[in-house]
C-alpha cells in the first residue's frame, strides 16, 4: 500500500515537473531532472515538494524552500547519487517559523549539528567494527537521526546489507538511506 502511494505520488510529481522538462535544453537534461525529482520524492517524501530541480549537462541545481536543515543537506546528497549527475549546486533555503528569533534558531542549529556529529561518529565506529576496512570505504552522513550510507561499486550487496543492519541498530538512528556512488 505504501509503495503504491509512493508510485502514485511520484507520477503526480513527475507531471508537475513537466514544465521544467520542457525548459530543459536536451532530452538528457530533462531525463536527469525527472530522475533527481523522483529520487528526492522517494527518499525525502513530501519534504521535497518545494524543491525545484534544473539540469544542464550533468550539473543539477536545487532551488526552493524546505522546512528543515536536514532536508536541505539530504537533498544534495540524494541528487548527487542519481545516475548522470556530475555536480550538484544547492540553493535551498530553510523556512523560519515567524515566532523563532535568530539567536534561538542559531542555538538550535548548533545543537543539531553536534548531535549529528556524534551520531555520525557512532555510525562510523559501528561500520568499522562490523565490516573492518570496508567500513572506511562507506560514505556516511547523519542529519536528525536520518543516516545516509553511500556505497561504491566495490562494496558487494551482502556487505551493504550488513552495513545497513549495523546502522539500523544504533540508538538515535530513525532511518537509513542507501545510495550508490557514481
């Protein structure tokens, strides 16, 4: 049921993105734009609806407003993992709730960055503990409990599964995204 909803959601989003495809210089650029938009919808869900994607010769530009810093960080990582993307420029802005002051917002962002750094360290240690030297070859990023693992082609599927399971067992991890390096 959830997969059917995601597929329907992605198709609707692809139709919404058609004006961007029409503006693309080539079919390849339009295809890249759609692939990135679909990847963003698949990995980030509704959080990615306000992200505009443009592509030109493998360079992708992300523009728009997002609700959370984590979404902005993950959007760039997800877009970079799409086949055909050579470079990602992110110009995403984080929406600020009107009642929140600049100092409060800065303190909250700093605390979130520290928590993300701690979680990323725990993830890295778990990967090295479980996979040995392969753990060093897996890219990691953490944002508010969402961990992105980026695998190169040299890491076989069995080792990838072991890595995901090891990370899912870490306290504070709410979701694990698995991406291929291109």
